[in-house]
């Protein structure tokens, strides 16, 4: 069902174009700026017609801004005439309806805040209102699964969120001064699978300091490079390494790249680490 009235259809006739124009012209009169409401001696439609097509509106005796504009386009051939017709509202009426819709419904429908979209573009993680629940949104089927637990208790915030390559798992970062935690979600069921501690040091974790491989979560903190299990959020290793940002990992999980140093004073470089 269309949101706004809009209809298009085609009429085909064996009659030649001149005959079609003559028959239609008998039911169309020129538009008038003023029309006497009690007058009944008029054609059914007002508008214009030519060899290319026509544009008319039904003549009525009351005000109706939603009266459609009827447009027709002629296509003449050896088999007769094809008339392609569209019926739409006036553009000003459409503009008013869109403005009314946005003004009214923006105050009644919960706002959505996109957090992250999966690498394949099929799944999005969306926040319902500020500090509200998260929704896993299948962009192909339009199916939505609300995660069963609110990501926030009202005292912290979520600087970042990530979706695994297969679109089935999400990881959210939750910061409540001075503690930073990570939470692993099953996007197929909406259930919280596991929780783990990222760091207990204030300002030790940024929004772009984490990346997901096929089976691991890798994050760069002030304590070093940390690796968690993607399913259990269990910390598996902590490696001594200077802090890195804008982490990326290869599809097989063997290569990790990131930026080190201070980009503000141009003392930065890209480092690539290889897993044994």
C-alpha cells in the first residue's frame, strides 16, 4: 500500500491517435480561474490536450486539495494508440503531507540511532532512544530483534559497537568511569552471551581501539594489546605493545594493522603485526 496516493496504468486501443484526441477533447474544457459553483453545464474535466498527451483534473463543486492531477501520454503505432496515464497529488499537497508527517510522528515514534552496520551491509545495530535497548536489524528481510537486556544502566555510555563478519554476533563497549567493559550479544536470539573487562584505567580505551576477527576480539589498551574469546569474552592474552588506533584485521585473523604514535604532531606510523 503506497504512503501517498499514486496510480499509473495503461490503456490500449485500436483507434488512431486523431480519433482518440477527438473523443477525449469532447470531455475536456479549458481551465477557468473562477467557476460558478452552481453551474452544471460544463465538461467533466478541465485541462489541456495535444498530440503528445493531456493533463486534466475532474471538475467538482467543492474544495478538495487532494483531487489528483491526471496526466496522459500518447504513443501512436500501427496497431492503434497506447495511452499511459498517471494520477498524482499536487506537489504542494505532497510537500504539506510530508511536513505534517515528519512533525507529528517525530514526537510520537521512538528515535533510532544507528550504531554500526556489518561489513556485508546486511545487518545493522540500532539504538532505541538515548540509553535505550539495542535492535539487530536485518536490512534484507526487515526483521528486527530487540536485544533482551539494556546495554546501559543509566550511568555510563556506549562509545562503540561492532558486528562480526557473519553478522551473528555483536560486541558493545560500555564505559562507566573508570571501568570499561565489553558485552557479547547473539544477534540471532537477542540474548547477552558474555561480559568481560576491558580495562579499569580511566580513558584507556577509545571508540576505534577494537576489532573483531573470526573467533577473537582484539583491543589496544594502556595495558597492552588484549585478546578475548569472541564467544565467551574470556581474556586469553595480554601482549606488551604500544597503543594502537584504527585497528583492522585480515579475513583469516593472521594480520593486524593499526596506527601508533601521535597523529597531531605527525609522529605516527602504520604497524602490521603477524600472528604466529
